[in-house]
C-alpha cells in the first residue's frame, strides 16, 4: 500500500510514501524455502518460489499498511500471517479450480458439453478459468486502492527498465520507459493458467482411464483433488517457461511467448505519477544496498526503525 517492494539476492527493500509526503524505507531478509541445493534445481524450484513469494508479499503488505497509517496499524502475528496466506490460497482454489469445474458440470447438465473424461469438459473448464481470471483482474482494477497499486506496479517496471538500460536512474528518466516487463509475476500467473488447461485436458482423462470411482460425486471430487495436486508441477513448468522467455533474444518465438503476459500487464499496470516513480527509485537503491551504482539517484528518504525483526 502506497509503496514498492523490490528483491535483490537474499534481501528485499520496502519503500513507502507516508501521508506527510516522506518516503520511508527498510531493507529486510527474504524469507526463503529454497535454501537447500536440491530445491533450487530447475523444474523443482517453481512451487517453493511461489509459496515464499506469497509469504514475503503478505509480510511486506502488512508493513506498508502500518507505515501508510502512520503507525496506527498492528503487525500481524505468525498465526494471523498463516491465516491470511491460507485464506488467499482458499480463495484462489475456489475461484480458479472449483468454480470452473462446477460451471463445466453445468454445461454437461445443459447438454452443451461432455463429462470429465472427455475433451469438451476441459475446454469449457479452461474457458471459464481464463474468463474468471480476466474478469477478476478487470473488476479489481476499478477499486481505487488497487488502481494505485497498479500504478506503483507500473513505476516498478519503469524503474527496472531504466536500471537495465545502463543509464541514469531517476524518476525523470524512468518516466519515459515502458511499464511492461517480461519477467513480471503477472506473466507467471498467466502461464500457470495456460499450462493447467493443457495438462488437465491430458492427465485427468488418463487418470480416470486408469481408475474411475463408482459414483459421479466421488469421480468429480477425485478430479478436483487431482487438479490441486497438479499445481506443484504446473507452477514448476510455468516458472521455467517465464525464465526461458525472459532470457531469449528478440525474435519471433520470444515475441510469441512474451506477448500474452505483456498484454495482460496492460491491465495489471497503470501509468504512475512522478511521486510514485520516486518511491520506486528509492526502493531500487535500498534493495541494491552497497552495490547501488552512482547512476541510481533516489530522492531524499529515511530509514525507519521499528519493532520488526526477522
């Protein structure tokens, strides 16, 4: 809220604009689930990275709200943090797994699609999943607080582009940069949805071919639980795909892989104002720490000292 979180190596920076106009910043250790070498291997690291990003994101959100509220907020306890994470996961499962499945059952009942063993069921399931995702992003973009979050999201991307250009990094130089970036987490979410549509259409019929419960409710319950289990390999594949697409040199294939995510970012980012760009440059400078080059030129800001410990 009213700020930006940027990760650099084993730590991240949080820069927040206070109600009085000051920018307060703090550098904090990144909570990691991939400290063991085997968890960093390709096609394994995707799901742990997804979980640790959720945890760090919720913690950063909690901290930014307290600063934006001038210390009137309260820090979440570990149990409250776990509850927030659990509710977020349940909401995602309900919206993007259970709801599309139930709507596909409705198409079966109406006679417009087949049962879960057939391809048509999963075509409907994928259609509803993608539609709910796009509608969700579009609807929340009308919420004033979320609209400002999307502006800060755009400021983050512009500042990273300015840094990667090798030129001076300031609010003025970042303003001319694109607000779309190929390594954005929005692209990761889109890849998760696309890969899930393909894998569900292939693997669910194979599962039911190997073993099908005797009654319809059990069959559909098994299908939903199997889809939930597939989140682990799906997120792993999506993570490697987004990294591959970001590393590719410009060409027809790279444009094809990047285009859907960049298009979606037109919804999840908005053009920031100068004050938001200033916060982004401060976040970058704080994240880089001693590695920050002189060309990164943040405006005046202050470190905050509080009760948080990690």
